[in-house]
C-alpha cells in the first residue's frame, strides 16, 4: 500500500539556521499538508497546499516558513531561521482529491533546535 | 476557528473490556470527523472516520458515533487487546474547497492491561 514518506527522520540544527524538511506524498494525491506536534501535545495544522499554491495557513506559519513543490513528487517545508520553539515533530500529509476526505500522514521528521 | 475538546486524557482498561473516548467540537460547519491512532514514535494512523450525514459507523471492534445537534462524537473500542494501547486523537474538519485542514483534540492515552 502506498505511503507518505519523509526525510530526514531526525534533524538537529542550531538556532538561526535554515532547515528544509522533505516529503513525498502518495503519487495520485493532489492536496498536501504540514502539521507539527510538540512533544506530548496535540497535532497542529500549519499549512495546506493545492494546485501549487497555499490554500490556508495557521498563525504558526509566519514569514519564517515556506512550502514548495519543486517537482512532481516532492513537497518541502523550509524554516528560514530556526528558533528553539520550532523543535517538534513535523508531519506531512496528503489527500486524494475533491470528495475524498481521508488524510494520510508520513512518519514525521523530528526537528531539534539547539 | 474550530476547537476540539477530547476526554479523558488517559484511560486504562483490562483486556477484553470496552473503551470509550469522547470529543466535542465547536464549529457547526464541520462535517468530517476522523480518529487517528498513534503508537509511540510513529505516524498518526487513520483508523475510522465519519461524515456528518451518518450517525454511526462500525468497523469490526471499533465504532464511531456522531451527534450533530450536541456537537460531539465518540470512539468505541470493544474487546480491547494489548495492541490497542496507543494515543488516540479525534479531529474535525470543515469540508469544501481545497482545504479540509484537520483540527485535533489533545489525545487520549489508552492502556490495555493484559
């Protein structure tokens, strides 16, 4: 069964550095999402992406964040200048299309900012 | 925006007993309610979902009920097994357009004791 994949599984970075988290959604899916989960807390929506543009973004998704679908398979989340509070598990999710509501999550990237 | 409350935060049952987890939501326009199971260090996995045009849905030992008037929905697990031990998250979504972002509850840690 196809699955969403994410790389790397764990990223350690210093405060102020840029990081790029990568996701490969399920191949026939059209809608893409990033969520984050701070340790021990609930999963929070960051951004949704469809037809090569952002559909919606949360308050968390400020100017330090950006998303891109650079080719037909990858979907990336960039954090320009990381802060300590960006430390979290970042999940990518994808969904098929209109009328299909199910979102499938990747295994996550654990980001640790020191 | 949508707010999802989930309780209890922890639930411990004996193997073979039933477990019930309850969620309430605030946005009357929400029409899709999935449940995710997350084992330690792993991705959230969709286990069952329900749309607002249905009051109940069952899949083997798990079932979900929805009360639109009261704006609450519940997960029922019967004949629990140790492998059911995990964190369970409920979520709500307002369907339509290109969004379908999920708003999650805080999660319930279910422990099934052999």
